[in-house]
C-alpha cells in the first residue's frame, strides 16, 4: 500500500483513539443498563481540567488521572441520581452534558492558549518494522496502544468472562442477575463510574495529546461527546464494533479533506456530516424490522418474499440491553 | 410538617435553589471571584435598566417559543433533542422565503408574514423527519434528533459559505442582511420587536390551553405515559406522537423565524443560539406547565443577558450563566429524588 | 506624556470576536488596546470578548456595543470582518460616536461596499506582505518542495492571503534558490471555518497531519488556532524535519519554537493610537486605511502595522535570504504583477500589469500554480 | 436441610403481606404453600431466598439461625428459588444462563459446564440444547433449566413459586416426577400454588395462607372443601353455566393464516355467534395470543378474511376493528391496559368517543362515579390507576369497555385475581354476553376455560383444534390436546 495513505490511516487511528475510549466507556455503562448522556460535557471538562493540572504540575500522568477522576465523578452523579434517587437518567445526563461544558469554559478561561506538556509518539521497537502494520499501528503514542488493549480487553471481558456475563445480565434483566447473587445496583454504580472514567480520559487525550492545548470555545471539541454516544449505538453495544465505528467516523472526515481538491464540486460539509446520516441509516436498518407498519406490510406479501425480507431484517437486528435506562428495584 | 404536603415539596425546591446558588458560589470562588459581586452584576445586568429588561425579553421570545414547543413532545413522552436543528431549519426556511420574495413586489408585511410561516413549516418538517424516523423507523428520537442537529448546522454553513454567500465574502457574520423593511419593527429605541413578543405570548397561551383541559392534551399525555395502553384504548398513538413532533417543530421553527426576522436579520452559522437545549432544561423544570415555562424561561433569559456584565466588570467568562442554569436543573432533579425517597413515593 | 495635553478623558470600547487571551487575532487587538492606554494617558479600555453568535447567543455586536457605551465608552472598535454589518448599523445609529472597524471596507470609496458614514473608519494591515514573507521563509526551508496552507473558509480575504503566501514562496523559490517554479507544490486545504467544529468542519489537526504525511515539510496556518504548529512540533518530536508558520500574534512561535519558522502578525497599536487620539481631540473623521508595514523596520512596535518575527527554527542562511527578500519588498518589489493567471488558467494580470488594491482585496480565485479549492462548491 | 421460619413479618406500605408466619419444613419433604392471590405466599418465599428482607423474624437452617439479606446469601446457604415468572435471560444462550451467577474464576470453564449440564439433564430426563438461545425455549423448558441450575449450584432447598401456571399437563407430570425424585435425594422442596389439585397431588404437607397469615397446616389425605374453607374463610361456588349465544353470526374467519417470528397458524375457519364465549386453551406460546391479536386487527393475517358484521376487515388495523365494535383487553394491566399517572376519570374520558375540544370535567366525573358504583371499584374518580389494587384495576378495565360491542377479546381476564374477584368479573362479562357481545378469551386455567366457555379452541404449536363444545369436554381431554396428544382426529 502507498506509504502516504498508510501514514494517513495511521493518523486516522490516532485521531479516533479518544473516541474509541469514550464510546467503549459508554458501551460498558449502557451494557449495565445505564445511559450516561453527559459525555459531551464530560469530555470538555476533563480536557480542560486535565490540561490545567498538567500545566500546573508538569505531569502528564496527573493530567490523565484528573480526567479519569472527573469523568468518574460526573458518572457518579448520574449513577446516584438514577440508581439511588430513581430520577430520569436521560434528564440528568443531558443537564450534565450542558453544565459541564459551560463549567469547562468558565473555569478554563485562564488556561486559554497557554502552552503545556503533551504526549509524543513512542514507536514500538521491532513491531514498528512490520510491513504495513508497523506503520499503521505501531508508530503511535502510548494511548493508542492502550486503546488496542482496551478494545480487546473490553470485548474479552464482556463476552468471555464470568463478570462480563454478569455485566450483560444486569443490563438485560437485573432481577434475574440479582437472584443469581449479583449486587445489581452496586455493579451498576461500578460500571457507570468505570465507563465514565473512560469517557473522562478522552478529554485529556485531546488536550494533552491529539489536540494538545486548551483554547476554550474554539478548542474544537464541542460535539465529540455526542458523536461518541452515536457511535455507541452504531456499534450495537459491542466494544469491537464501537471501535470500528470510531475509526470509520474519523476515516470519513479524513477522506473529506483528502478528496477536497479532487472533488471540488462536492461541498466539504457533505463528508463531514456523512457519519450522522449513516448512523441514522444504521439505526434504521437494525430497528425497522420491529416497526409495526413493516410487520403489516410483510404480512400481506407472498410467503417466499416475506420470508426472505423478514430473515434479512432479523439478521440486521441488534437490540439494546433490554433494561437500558430502567431502574432496578427488588421491593 | 406533613411529608406529603405541597409545602414539603416547596421546601425541597427552595433547598435545590439554595444548593445551586452555593454551587455557583463555589465555582466563582474557584475562579477567584467574589460571588456576591458576581450575582449583583448578573441581576443589575438583567434588570438594571428598562433597556436591559427589554433585552431579556428579546432573548425570552425564542426561548419561550422553543420551550412551549417542547412541552408537546415532553407531554408525549418524547425527548426531542433535535429541537436545535428544528430552530435552525426554521431560520433557514425563513431566510429562503425572504430571499425568494424580497424582490417580488409584495408588501413587506406580507413577505415577513409568509417568511415566518415558512419558518414554522421548516421547523415542522425537520421535526417530522425525527418523528418519522422514530415512529416508522424505530430510530430513537434522541439519536435521530442529534444526528439531524449536526446535519442542520452543516446545511446552514454550506448555505452561508456556498449558495447564499454574500457577494465576495462568505463569513461567519452570515448571509447578506435583509433590508430594513423586512425587519420586524422594534419598540422605540429598543431591540425588542413587539410582534415577536405577541407571537411568544400567544404561543404560550395556546400551549397552556391545549395541554390543560382538552381531549387533545389528555390523549397526548396518555401517549406519553403509556403508549401501548393508549393505543388499546383507541388513541391513534402514532398520529399523536407525530403531531407532537410537528407542533414542537412549528414552535421551534417560529423561534428560528424570530431569530432571522427580529434579531439577526439574516442567517448566521449558530442561528439557533442554543435556545433548543436551554428550552429542554426549562421544560424539565416546569412539569408540563406552560405558564411556569414562561416564567422560568424569563429567568434563564435574564441570566443570559445579565452574564454579559461578567467579562465587562469582573473579567469573568459569561458561561457562568450556563453553569447556574444547569446546576439549578440538576439540583432540582436531585432534590426531587431525595424528597421522593424520604416520602417513600416512587 | 505629550499626548495628554489638551486631550480629554476617553474611554474606548473594544469588541473582540474571540477570547481576549487567544494568542491570536483577538489578543492582538486587546494588546493594542493596552498599548493605547499606555501611549495615550487619559484613555481607558473597556472590552467584551467572544462577540460572536455562538458564544453570545441572541445578541449582535451592535447591541453589545451599547453595553460598552453604558460603561462610558465614547469610541468603539469592532475587531472582525464578521462585525461588518454591526459596525455599520452601530455607526448609523450613533452618528456622534467614532467607530473603528478593523478589516472592513465600508468606508473605502473605491470599494464594492461603500457606505458614506461620517463616523466609520476602516483600518486593515497589509498582511499580504506578512504572508509573502511567510511563503518565502517556507520556500527557503522546504526540502521536499511541498508547502501546505491550512486555510479557514473560502472568501476574498482568505484567498488573497493564501495567494500572497504562494507568491512569496514562488518568488524566493525561483529567484533565490534558482529552482523551477513547477517543482514547487503549494497546496491549500480549507477546513470550512475559522476553527474546528467536530462533525461540521474538517479537523485542522488532521489537515496538518495530512500535509506532513503526504510530504509537505512546511505548513502555513491561516486559521485561528494553532494546530499547524502543534502537529509540526509533534512530528518533529518523533524525528521528522517539519516546520510551521503560525498566524496573527507576535509571540505565537513561543508555543513550539523549535519548529517555528516565524510568524506574520498584526500590530494594531499605532493605528489605534492615531485614531483614538483624533477622537480624543475631536478630530475623528471617516476613512479607510490599508496599511503596509513600516519598511524601515517592519517589527517596529510604534510604526509598523504588519510585521514578521523570525522563528528559532529558521536557519541562518534562510534568515539572511529572508532579510534580502524583505529588503526587496521594501524597495518596491511588487509580486502582484503580470504575467499572472488565475488557477483556472484565465488571465489575471497581463505581462507587466500590476494589480490594483481593488483587484487584490477582492481576489476572486486562487492563482495558477496553487493546488486547492478556489470557490466553495455549490 | 431443615428449614424453620419464625415470626416473620413483612409490610408493603399499609399491606401486611406476612403477618407473624411460623413454619417448620423438614428435610426431604415436599411442603405445599397454598393461598388465594395476594395471600403473601411469594413474599415469604422471597424472604427465604433473600430477594427481599423481612421486617422482623428469624430463619433457622438445620438448627442454626442465619441472616439472609441477599440472594447471594441464600445461594451460599443452599437455598434456590424458581420464581413465579422465570427470572432468566432470554437473549442469552442456555449455557450462559446456566453459568451466569456460578461463582468461580475470571474465565468460566465452559466445556466443563456443558458436560455437567448434560449430565444433569440426563439424570432428570430433560432434553435441553446448551447452545440454543433461551428465547426459543418453552416456559417449561426454562423451568427445567432453572431447576438443574439451582441443583448444580448446590441447592438443598428448592422453592418453586407457582411453577405450573405456564406449562402443559405433560410437562407438569414430568416436573412432579422430578420433584419427587429430588425429595427422595433428601432435598427440601417448597411448592407454592393456589391450585388445589397441584398441591393435593404432590405435597407431603400443606400450609394455607390467608391475608398474610398462616391459617392452617394440613396433611394428607386432603379434603378439598377443607382447603377451600381455609383459603377463603368460606366455601365458594362458581355459579352455574349458562349459554348466551344466539344464532346470528357476529364474526366470521375464512381460511385465516397467520405468522410471527416463531410460529405459523394456517387456514382457520370459524364462526363466532353473537353472545357466545370462546375459550382459547394451550401452552403459553402456542399461538393463542397471535390468534387473539389477529381477531383484533393487531396482527395482520397473511391470507384469509375476517368478516365482522358482514364487512371484510382483512388488512385493517385495530382502530378500524374498534369502530366495528371489537375491543382487546390485555393481560398486563399496568403495562398495556391502563395508563399509570392518569386518573380513573381521565381513563373514562379517553375511552369514550366524544366530539368536542374541551373536556367537560363535571359530566366526566359523574360518569366515572357511575362506573365506580356499577363495578364496585374501590377508589375515586381522581384516583390514579396505579394506586388501585390488582382486582380493582381489572374492574376498571372492564368499566372502560364501550357499549355496544360486538366482540371482546380478553387475555387472561382473571390472572392474579382471587376466586371471588374472578367470579364477579365473569358475571359482569356474562352480562355483556346477554347484551349480544361475543367473547374470546385466553386462559391458562383450564377450569376457567371449561367453566365459562361455550366452545373451546385448543392450540398446539400453531395448530388449532376444531371448536370443542365445552359442555362435553373434560379437563383431561383438554390437557391431552394441549400437550400435543390426540390431534389426529382434528387434522
Ligand atoms: N413489591 C411490593 N410492593 C408492594 N406491595 C407488594 C409487593 N409485593 C407484594 N406486595 C403485596 O403483598 C401482598 C402479598 O403478595 P404476594 O405476592 O406475597 O402474594 P401471593 O400469595 O404470592 O399471591 P399470588 O398468588 O398472586 O402470587 C399483596 O397484597 C401484594 O400486593
Ligand atoms: N403504587 C401504589 N400506590 C399507592 N397505593 C398502592 C399502590 N399499589 C398498591 N397500592 C394499595 O395497596 C393495597 C394493596 O394492593 P394489592 O394489589 O396488593 O391488593 P389486593 O389485596 O391484592 O387486592 P386485589 O384482590 O383487588 O388485587 C391497595 O389498597 C392499593 O390501593
Ligand atoms: Mg405469588
Ligand atoms: Mg392483588
């Protein structure tokens, strides 16, 4: 493959890494049956706070820890209000999405355009020399390598381990998990906070690495959180598909600018927003089989055609955790 | 005090407001600012002069319209997060109509009227798209709406920098401003257009009446609380959910139309001004009551206007208003949960 | 000071489109305000930043200017092209208030958009020169012969600035390095806005990376934010020899001195002093100024409207050549001179013909030899 | 294991669900728990299994007092419970359901688990495919899975809460055999039911609950009247049969074929006469619900016609059917039937077709109060429906039926109700029949079907029997058909 394209694709992987963290974090949270809608605000707040801490302490590690901590804290608010107080998760998450954003802009003002430390790539010896893959995967920074571990680890955990089975269980049917000995609400707290910490990490991943620095409202991060949420859904609550969705999203953006000079009669906005219609289309495909009118229309079709289409629709269907957003009460 | 009484509920509301104020103070202290001074400037900045109060009303009109619309979708149990895009498309349609008709020779009043109608239509169509996706395609309205918000911004920017760009330039300042006769007339020396105020007040009253004691309002509530059961009881639930989106879209579109005909007099990149999201916050606070919605929206608009004084007088960022608005809603939600826990009501 | 004599106390209000501390366009104006306070005793600045539709929803710059009036301001500065209509509207509404609009053209008699207002003054620096110098520094430095220009959105101003950079680069490439102009690759990629909006614009970080990955070793920034410098710095940290040229603000190189070839910047202070002083003395009159650098010393803070600070990364050789180029410009070298074609091959300037200010200000297309979109797609 | 419960109390708000229950269950026996709906049976079992906690009282296992605060505790002590509605994970595989909750290392040893699963299946004669998805299993199979899962976890006490509601007679036989084997293996079995014949056929001892109290313990031989007397505090008579059908045909099905993701129903022909009651019997998931929904226009038939009052309704939707006097009453009252958050009065307004824009609150309240009186609903016009008791919710649902009606379709009209309420509900329904309304209903209670139907359709895996005349059919005959036996003469 052309080296330039390879390096470009490697850049896509790097650019997508924060989104990978955020969408897998959200995937874990939602698998446990909780929607944390606050991602957009969380990422901005942690980008700012992580940057501020790193600037003041000179420590990147502290910056990242701050991000994870604040992400966990915001998630804990969502968990507390939805699990303990039984308030609407969507409402609380949405409020936090807006409030944390403004908080980031307000408190981050003194750090606007201050220069600070950032993470540089660390190619992995040996691995980096593998043809194609070396350039693509192994000349990145340490966070990108972490993201590989995260993708594989999260998928293994979710689908192959005992606690992963319970995680899926509490999202599907908390009462059934409860009678099998799982402390549903405690686990929901745990996974919401854990997922929140991952979303929180995405912030410093921008401000201390991929988009080093903090520039207030022109940091260019407002919207990322919503995109990560969309990708979670697009990925059908699977870590691997969420990662794929993140790469795909950034790839389209990249394609948009690579093709800008050759496709001069296509407005540049088209490829930039393409992920959203695509997300909607994906949601449409996986859900439309459940729509009443489709069922009615199918019923009127001749047998062969009906079986063909309904088989197709069934194979596309991917349903969210059955108890997503539903609080669990055993009394 | 009786744990189930109204005053108990009020107590918790008061507590929530107190907590929000404390939280905002804490944030201000973190920014090394004097909270009392900041609050004073917020208040003076919003109500200090008649001009300021009129400015608050300028901001109130689109916010109240968006909130009023959202009461329909909230009542129907729908999270119309796409309202931002609906405001934007309202503005786009209004601009399109004005551009189309400005040289038609029609009387300006009629042109404005038609353009506002077009705005309502634009918002309604965009909302219907979310509705169709939700109702006939199973796409959750939160994600459909979110996606369409992004698309609406892209459409706006494309129009501003592409087909509708000003001669020569193409800038964030938006499209070519419309001539003065196509502005909604303002009150005296202020920025407030009485017509848009009338529109908002009428809208609030209409929503109040519709949701209060009508068959329509009851059916909408039934759909919102239990759509399956409402269907079996004979309510055409899909039609009502679509109607909720459509009506919300009309109001959001009107908000967009007001932004074009009474505030910016053109299409700008961030034409929705965040009123949709802010409207969602307001709607969350007011429990389906349109009159309360109007009052809370006024308070939120006042925070927006008052916060302009912060950078001016204290070198603080104006986003404090958003922090206050958000924390208010957050603490009201939290305290509501605490109260229910205490009273044992689920 | 001498200026204090006879002047009355003047409060001037400034409306900044971005954050006052953005280390870019807006801060350059803010610093100029501080400069005025220092040079003109008896003056005081009040300002409001983030004056744009996204950050201050529901209001417009002309309305916000009223807030500055309420603070006692008697002169108002609008600092962005985006405030064009607001500046005009405000000036019309307050005919007795001197209004300074940086970067507009409404008071330009020969411009396309002349509004005959007694109290509106347009001032702009000829950044074209700054960009030419930037382009020259880039051409003198590039080893690959590939220069990337990170463009914001497409309009007259951004086209002419990108084209100026190209002209400077091409001149130095051919005249000093003696290379074939066809071997110089100058590519403009537009992100679609002044800064990144995820999901709406292209990501400038990606654009900068893409330039670097596809072989450009100098990236010139035309946007409000510093992605070009940041990405070049990162690439350099991993061993690549790449450089960047930021924009707008005098000390912009400080963020990554090791890869910074220099920065073309605005110095609004002197012209603001002049204008505010005339207001102070009651002599303010409408006008339009498009100010060239002070060729005696383009970095003289008291006289030059546009400057170029050389960066640490610029080699000594290149720096010397660059000085030579600046000297030539100072002595009248005009790069806006024919034969010059537009990007589509049509003739812009015939052989020997020089461009008028009008032609440069309202440049309709990029120039021949530049790669990239000239007009937004419809 | 010997189980002893002492002075257990449990309140839910003002309901005293368990009132000073003291009960001793020896190892190796099958203990029956009998009581009408809402008597507190499930509550006690949930306390024993750690799902909820008692307000006060003691639990003693093999002579030692234990504290059980979560299901995890109960599992540790060897107590396993099969809940009234199976608490398992339909989207997961059988083997995942089996493993989920089993303690152990990070990675479950799947192969080992499959082997042990197959061994247990073999031991008790169950045929379960470990790799199948749970949603493809019948309720009976899911119960079997739960039983062996609990045994695998080392359960010494097995609680079964109404395990016979959703399964066929055949499956029930098999279940009872298994339980007897387990008792012989010295497990303690607690069998909860409100069906007398189940308890009589299985249990070594029966404890009877009434309104939260333990009112008596009985040993075999059982006398049915004695049990009924204990359960209800009085004897109950179900009333006598009455045929209300006319000769006039209300609804006619011609060659109707239906299909959903799981099963097909083919070529059904049926005539429903005015005032007639048709009961649909079958294991849950055999097609009754699909059929009932098709009759309401909620499910579109693939072929065939539904003719109502001479009008062909094929392809029309539920609201079109409603206009022709057809109404569907779902089983899940609060999920599908009523609207939590709205008052009774608002329900009455919603259910009526009145023109106009504004609601006339005064007349609506009057109308609601009339219905409250007529249907003996304990509540007021302003009561929210979720605050009504289950029986009153069901009454409210009936009160909301429009009149006149051609056909009422009911899913489990008396599920969760005690016999008295059930009898009252049916008397109201029969009143409707006398007003020429036909009724088609689903029930898993064969007695109810035989008692109230004029004709019965039996469903088995999508096959539909010819209408059987209720008066000449027996429970045994129905049980066979439901279990898939004796269909030859029907095809
Ligand atoms: N979680 C709960 N919240 C409130 N009340 C409850 C709850 N669970 C049970 N009850 C009430 O406690 C009483 C006893 O209920 P329980 O479920 O133990 O009855 P049951 O004997 O199992 O009845 P059934 O035969 O219908 O299963 C009923 O009045 C019921 O409404
Ligand atoms: N969510 C609730 N809010 C308020 N009160 C409730 C709620 N749920 C149940 N109740 C009240 O608790 C009591 C018990 O309800 P439950 O359904 O257990 O009655 P029940 O004894 O089973 O009667 P029925 O035989 O009619 O079902 C009723 O008086 C009911 O009004
Ligand atoms: Mg029970
Ligand atoms: Mg009950």
